[in-house]
């Protein structure tokens, strides 16, 4: 009997060792495409159209990358530099608020100068080749006083703000008039950069959302603000003008507006794979259940999954000052892509500083002065910790997003049990990506062992990888399957795609991460696969298996077809992938590895670094080549200094009372040990509480100790006036 039991246990163990990670996509159907009622999207190769799945330009699907930068919170002197950094890191669209209270602090006195110069900002965006998503309010929130509504609007008791009340709409219309005048010639249809307008923000008044938002859209269009995309933020309420305005979603790992001090952030449903775009009980009407798979319902899917507030960092509130790990930023982006997002909008992408007006400061109950947000580009222009991981996802969306946009997300229903390994698939016509996440903010997850995914696709079943692996705590990834490489088909890879480059030969860059060995299965008939720092085996049916890869700059294999075509694949380490930059410089695409900040331009590549020298590895002809650059001394500037004292160079002074003076007031509740006066000119008359103070002449100024004249709990008055009175003659 004992032997029989032992035999049964031994026989059952192999069956129990392999967990079931399978999904049947053999018969799924993508939702029907319906185009939305937007504005003028231009024509030809520039034409922008939006359907219920994605945005397209010139008829080609896009997966845009949008970064938030508030021009009024950034020094105008650094706008151009910042925009170039954004573009170099893979951003296509700049999102920005136009905040009413900063432009019309006093009723009837509108200013568009300095850091408030919207038109100049738009011109610089156009010059940099960046599109603009303008968020025009009237209400913005934006963690600013009154949400950006002017004080004189909020304090007017006759106004029903944020409503369709005629008087409020009259004021809002005047604000829209002012914005439209600044944007003259800057709209997309006119060849300008402004391709989208957001109306209001976080408007969640049940029964009023549709009427108010459609009214604002009508007002904007009547004033000439005709753009190919109108948007709104969409949380807290499920109603929106379907087909007229695209609802945008937001996802923050850290939310200091809901949690105080050292309180633990509750685990969010957004840290798992879910089709719900808002919360667990909103947006369920778009979900279709087919067997053990969740997917989009073609009947109810009337808007694409666009985002405007993906938090890769967090802001500091006075009561909570958290810091989001850089890897958490990447996991947030990966989850959004895996759940079907087709526009990645970061908030913030560029940190800023709350401005000071002529009459008041504009801080809210949140950020007082700094609006840094732990952004990829920090408040003072340096690169943040999250830039590396954010940038590489941006490049991925730039180069592979066009094919991904039509790929619908399919999620196994097993994800609803949060203790299970979280994963999903995006697919269109049998090609797509497998996404997986095992990372929870400030919590540990178990290591999932013996993991292998079975994807039942139309006409075939893919098993990825060949040998079961362990998905460790903190791991997240996206792996391609049936990726078209031109002369070859990548059946699957367990490395993550970064970007591609064409210098005469197309090179695809991947990276290996989370302790998972990279392997590639390639279908390339009548071809030869050769490489270095890897093992290659030729298999049946024209397939090649590449494994045993030593990831790094030197790792590369080539697929060479009989008709002379070649494709290269480079597999970098995770650390190297965080240092990768890609851009267009000197009339060609450039791929670099460097720790410096990079700007690409027509005249070449600019490295920005605090060190006297910087190095980079530039890719060309199938290999990375190291180059070192030394900062060029600019020499000493030709500066002449001339001290200028008050009234220096004056010829006449006239005062009505025969003298010029100034009163100062000092109040303290503390015991004063010492107090000093320093006065110019040195021979001025000085009184403290009616007591004349003798000043010691120290050349350019007079000096006196007055501690005995300042008492706690009492106010001290100091009066100054010059001894000599100069009269106009």
C-alpha cells in the first residue's frame, strides 16, 4: 500500500507543478471602428481623425505620447530648452493649462506677457515639432487657488460658477475670446501645433455633465477654436457626451490628496490588469465576457482609451511628501498599455513653480510653491530618476505604437482573483504583445514559479517560453509575438522591445530584465541567422531559436535572407536600456547610450552634463562605438562693473515737506538680545520710538546698536530722513 501511494504522489507531481496561464483568442473579434464627431483635422498626410479605438494621422494608427508642461509655471527663458528635452525623450504632444486667474488677476486687466505669453509658447512648440493639447478651462483645478478661476469671479455672489448660468457663460465666453485671439494661426488646421482642446476639468455634477460640456464645446467652436480632438477628464462620474468629447483617464500610484502623513496608500485596482477605466464599478458596460476572457464590447465601445494624467511621480503636499520608486513609474505605464490605453498622457512631465501675481500668491491646499511632481524633467531642468524608464517606454510607443493601436486588450478572468499572477494580451490579426505584472506599490508579492503562457491564436497555439520560468516579485514586462520584422517573423521573444533604427539596415533594440533569460523564436525561410554572444539553433519549418544570450552592447544577431535583406537584433541589459536615447539629428536617426541629458537638432547632438567631460556609445553599422567629449571653455565674459548708489547721477530732488524719509515697524514677542541698524546715507537722522540714535559712520553706511530700544510684546517704530534737504532751484 505504501508503495502505491508513493507511486501516485510521484505521478501527480508533474501535473501540479505547471500553473495554467492560457488564453483562448482563436475566435475573438475586434470592435467595429466608428469615427467620432470632432473638429477640423486638416487633410492629406496631416489629417487627424479619431475613432472609438485610436487616433490616426494621414490614415495611419498612432499611439501618441503626451507630456504635461505648464508654461505659466516655468521660466520663459527655459521654454525652448525644456521643449527640446521633451522631444528628445520621445514626447509627441505637449499638454498645458491656460489658467484664467494668472492672466486676469484683476477684472478687465488681461496680461499675456513673460511666463504668461501663450502665443510665444505655442510658436516654440511649433518650432520644436511638437503638437499641443491646450486645456482651456474655465475651471482647471491644477492644484491652484480656486482651480484657476479668478478671485473676482469666485467672490461674485451673482455668479453660479461652473454652470450654464447665462452670466457665468458670458464671462467664460470672454475668457475664450482672449484665448482664441492668442491662438490665431496656431490651430492644427492652419498649420499650427494646437490639435486638441480640453474643456473644464474634473466636472462631476450628476445630470449636468453632458449639457455643460457640450455648451463649452459649442462656445469654443463659435470662437474659431476648431480642432480635431475635444476632450474632458473622466472620473467620479460615468456620463459624458458620447461621440462628441473623448473622456480621458488618470492613474496615480501615490495620491497625497487622499492620504495624509505616513498613512499607507490603499492598494488600487489600477495596480492590476482590469478593463475598468475608472473604478471597479464604473465603465463595466464596455466589457464583454467570452468564456474565460474579458474584452471590449463592440456594441458599447464609443470612445478610445486615452489618458491625460499618468503619474510617474507625485507632488508634495504639506501633509504628505512621498516618493514613488522609478520602477513603479514603468509598471504604471506598462499596466496602462496592457489594459488597452492608446494615448499615454503624463502628469507632470515637466515640474514647475507656482507663480506670484501682483496682488496674491496662487498656492492651494496642496503644493504651496514647488510643483515639481517628481517629473521626468524636474522643476529646475535636471532629469529625474524616472526619466530613464519613462523614456524607453516612450520610444517603444513611438516605434511600435502604430501597430499596437489597433490591438485590442484581452484579459483572462483569472485576474479578478488578485492573488493570481496578473497578465493580459493585446492582439490584432494574430499579432500582439503579452503583458505581465507582479509589482504592488509598497507591498510584496510572491514569486510565481513554473510559469509558461499558452496563447491560442487564430490558426496556431504559441507556448512562451520554451522552459517554465519564475516571475519574481517586482517583475513586469511586455513580450511581442508574431511581430513583423520585414523579411522575417518574430514568433515571440522573452525580451522587451525598445525601438528600431534604420541606417541602411534595420536594427531592432530589445532589453533583458527581471532575471528572465532572453530568447527569440524566428520564422525566416530561405534565411540564415548568425550572431555573437548568443547560441543559435536551426529548427524545422524555417524557424531559428536564439538563446543563451549575453545581454549587452556587444550582443547582436543578424537575419540574412537569400535576396540580400538583413535585419539585426541587439539585446541590451536593463541598465543600458535606461541610458538609451533616440532622435533625429544631422539628417539621420541616432541611437545613443549615455548618462548625460541629450538634445537632438539639425546641427547634431548636444550633451548636457555638469561634468567637464562626457562619454556616449553611438550605434552604427551593427555595433556601438564609444566617443568622449570635453566641454569647450567659453573664456571669461567681457563684463565691466560700476557701483551705483541711490540717487547717483541725479541733478535735482524736490520734496513737498522739505525732506525725504521712511518709517519702519518692528514687532516681536521674543526677548531681543541684540538689534542693529544699518542706514544709508551714513549721516541720516534716525529715531527709534522717538529716541534719537547716533549712527557710527562706516563709510558708505551708518551703524548703531538699538537692542535696548526694542522690547518684547511692543512695536518699535524707526524713522529715517536725510540731514540735508536738497531743493529744486
